[in-house]
C-alpha cells in the first residue's frame, strides 16, 4: 500500500494532473480539507479552484513514510521540495495526508503542509 499511496501523492504534484480539475476531484474525498502551508484552510472545491490558477512548478517527495491508522485508512508523511523558476532556491515543506479507501479507490481526505525555515 505504501507504494500505491506514494504514487497517488506524486500524481497530485504533477502540473498536468493538478491543473486537471476532474483528475484532482477523483483523488480527493468529498469531505476533503487542507490546512495549507499558507495558513489557509481549503475545501475540496476551493483547492481545485486554487490549483487551476497556480503556476506550474516541479516538485518532488523525500522521506516518504506511511502508517496504517485503521483498516482502509493510511497516514502518509513526507518532505516536499518545490523547485522555483529562474534560479530561486528550492522551498521545502513537511506534508501529511490521510488517505481512505472509498468506493473501492484510495482518496485523500485530509492534507497539511508546513513550510520549513531556511537552515
């Protein structure tokens, strides 16, 4: 399951996926909530709308781990690296997501991002 959830997380980081509202809607549970690294709280529809206006950037995952919280419920934690354009230094954030198996497919029901300060 860890590899499958990692693949789903990586899909959401791909610009061609996060700008496709139908694709994102399929990966997020109806009751989805996000506590963004900006300090804002997003519902599913608010996040889909926000992603449509976001500039495409390259991101990667590091230190990916999962924990089975209950049957059909997985916590994923990792460090996301956002590579800026024009020589900007990469930005790192700690991420956590809760995935649940709904309607025979895994969907994210909660996500939180916390920016890391510079070393």
